[in-house]
C-alpha cells in the first residue's frame, strides 16, 4: 500500500512531442515497472468488476476503489512528465492506459522520417570537443539506441533495401542548401518515404521554376528601365516624372518627347509658313531656337 502514495518522479524527461517520445516512453516504462504499476498502462490488469453487476460486495467495492486510486495516481504521474500543451489535452482521459495509448498514437510514430533524418545528421556531426572519452561514448550511444528503436535490426532483404534507399535520400536532402528547406520538410513529413528518383525530380522541378521566375523578373526589370527613358505612347498631359530620374523633354504642340515647344520644328515651320518667311527664314529661326 505504501507504493500507492509514492510521489517520486517517474522520469526527468518531459514529453514535448514526437522528437523525444521514444526516450520518454522508455524512461516512464522503467519508472512504472520499478513501482510495480506498469500493468496499469499496458492493460494486463484491468479494473475489477463485481461478479453481479450493480451488486458489488464490500470486498469487491474495496478492490475497485483501490484500483481507481492507483490509476488516478498514475494519471497524475504521467501528466507531470508532459509539456503543459500536451498534458492540458490528455488530462481529460478516463484512465492511465488511455493517456498512454493517446500519447503513443500521437507522438510515437515509428515512421517519423524527420526525426530519423535529424538523428542521423546529429550522429554524423558529433565531435569530441570538450567531451571526455566516456561522455563522447554516452553521446553517441544514446542517439544510436534511439535510432535503433525507429530502425530495429532486421534480416528482411526488402526492409534492408528500403533503408539503403532512405539513407541515400537523407544524404541528398542533407546536402541541399537551406533554400530547399520547404521541399525537404515535405519529403520528411511523408507518410511513406518516396523513391530517390522522385525526390530528385521534385528538386529539378523546383530549380526549373526558379529559373523561369528569375527570367521573368529580369525581363520585367529591363522593360521598366526602357520605359523610364523612352515612352512610345506620349502622354498628352506632359512627361511622367519618376522619383530620382530626370523627366524627359516634352513638346505640348506635337505631343512628342525629346524636345520642348520652343524647339519644335513642326511649330516653327507652321509659323514661318503663315508669315511667308520662306525656307531661309525657317532654317534661321529653327537654328536660333
């Protein structure tokens, strides 16, 4: 009976999602096993039932109450090892086993490719640095053992072949520059890992899209620069002024760019013709202007 009120922690690991579900569940399993309470989450010892429904004896009622007390205590233990965002949702479960099962379904996916990729990346980047020899071994083995939970040893040739292709995909994804993070996340979030050829095809499609977009942007920039210096469709209201760019000379008589009214050949020619000044007068006034 003393174990029923044991308030020591099951584990110091706090469940915060699928990235640390494996070490959390392993640690909690050990903790519950050490307290003789593991059967409450495995379901091997169910809640007692009276021989006659609605007619429980005093002994049966005591057994049911004891089981409920233990189960609620374990519920409290489990919730205390979870991030508040998780425990606030799971606290409405009816039993410790229900909490355990929901946590496993939501965070214990063995096909968590993103986490497997992360573990492999971390393993490849481990360096001794300031770690002692023992600390280095612990660092490597902790991640290696966790990886083995997701990828347990097997002799099945089909599984072995799939894992070899996954390693090739992980190597390729890890070599991509950060600008491909969106595609990398999509691949790793897949329910089933696509083939290596499919992943390569996605990257090539993205490269083609970017090349096309850059081409369009470059052409747009050139067109904007051209329109800034030349307007093939004159504005009858006058030149368009662009901030930081000198306005083009504009003639409000002939409605053309490149000169002002004072130097308009059409206007001067018209005036000279009206006054009968002749060709020499036209040339003189135009030159003077």
